[in-house]
C-alpha cells in the first residue's frame, strides 16, 4: 500500500471519533503483533494471514458498523425533524380549531340565552315596563341566516378537527414506528460491535494472562535462584560468625579467668587489709572506751567527793532533767562537778549530801528558797516543772 494512502487513512481515523475508538480497542493487539515481527527480511517467518489479518478485520467490522450507525442517524435526523414539524403543525391547527369551536359555542349559547329570556314569563311581565324594539322580518331573517351559517361553520370545523386528530395519530404512529426501526437497527449494530469487542477483549485477556504467566514463571525462577544464592551467602556468613563467635568466646573465657584470678587476689588483699583495719579499729575503740571510762570514773569520783555547794548557775533551754527525766525550761549546773539537774533534783542532791555529811536527819521544811547554812552553801532555787 502506498505510504500516502496509509497516511490518509490514518488521518481519517484520527478525525473520526468512532474509528478512533475502534482503533484504541485493537491497538494493543496490533502493537504486540508489530513488536513481535522480525527486523530482517531473511529471518522473517512465512506469512500467516489469519492471526495478523484478524485484528484488522475486527477493526474494519467495528468501523463499518459505527459508520452504518452514523449514516442511519444522518438519514433519520431530517425525517425525524419532518415528522416533528408535521406533528407540531397539526397540534397547533387542532388547538386553533378547538378555540374557534369554543368561540362559536359561546356565541350560540349567548343567542340561545337571549332567546330563552325573550320567551320567558319574566320578560313577558316586564315588557310593559321595559319595552324593546321589535325586530323586523328582515332582521329576523338575517339573524336566522347567521345562526345557520354559524352552525354550518361549527360542523365544518368539527369535521376538520376530527381529520386533524386522525392525521396527528397517524403521524405520531409513523414517528414511533420509524424511531423503533432506527433504534432496533442501532441496537443490532451495538450488539454486533459488543460481540466483536468481547472477542477482542477475550483474546487480549488470554494473551495478557499468557504474558503474566510467563513473567510469573520467570520471576519465580529468578526468585528461586536468588533465594538459593542468598541461602548460600547466609550459610557462609553463619559459619564465619560461628567461627568468630567461638574464637571470641575462648578469648572471653581466658580474659574472664585472668580477671577472676586478679579479682581473687585483690579480694584476698582487701580482706587482709580490712582485717588489719578492724583490729586497729578495735584497738582504737578500746582505747576510746578506756578514756571514757576513766573520765566517767573521774567525774563519778568528783561528784562523789563534790559538796555540790555554791551557786548553781542556770543553763537556759527547754530540755529534760537527766535524773528525773521531767521537762524543764532550764537546768542548774553544779559549779564543782558540772552536774546538771532540775531545781527539784538539785534540792534532793544537796540535802542528800548534807545528810551524809551531818549523819543526822534534819527537820527543816522544803521551801526551796535560798538558805545560808553554816557551811557557807547558797540557798536553793524555787522550781517550776514543765511536763
């Protein structure tokens, strides 16, 4: 086929929407067949007309059917417009005739009402009062002639109305029949096109499934190969990691052994140092306790030998008495042995010492006030207890 003719057909296909849709449907098959052709004349296989010509035949069938539909639509459009124009004209004529008949009926009804009024008893009774001119014979003949003409005109219009209605029914029936014939022809073409398109889609689906199956099998083979290679690499890596882990484990055990031995030596040394420190601490505690005991003994002897005489100064501060454990706002401190006591206990301590010194019991009253005895002691404080 000449190249110019091919370009012309291609241009027509692009301009015609129906041909373009048909070409879009068969393009995947044409593309696949075109891509599978050999590039060299020597390697080209013997022509097999059926597979390669089938898509073109299907496309031609679809294009022919769509063209047939377009031509049918082009022929039907002016016919339909003619039918619709006739029907519209008949409907206008029918409405006009109906209106004219209604107008004639109104005139006839008015004349009948007027005639009935003239012949009624009311008109006869009122005639002496309201006298109307009497129509002449010529006027009566004219009115009668007009009534006959209107009646005849009405009959003619009614017959014309019936004819128009009959024509309208016929035209509408013809329009429906013609439209049904066009619709049936279009439906038949659409079904043919659908059958061809279903066949094309079925073939394309089968080819696509074949390609997908081949691609899937190829992917499965590649995946299996990659999986085997991956497993081999993982095995090598695993064996390598096992060897490294074993080597690291041995090194770790040796390092832990050295650290354990060093720790045992250090713990032994620390235990010896702690034992020596404990012995030194025991010795220091013994010495401190000896000093405390010596000081306590000295203080006890001082208290035992102390006369607890003189003025006991106050030691301010809320605290408990070390002798009676009562709470006081202040305590008194012995100037000789530095013993602290509340005023009550101070009184008991001073008088207890006096009893021991005198060897006899005194009968003085406990007024807890200052007293000046013969040994030069100062008097006692009055006390207030804070419990």
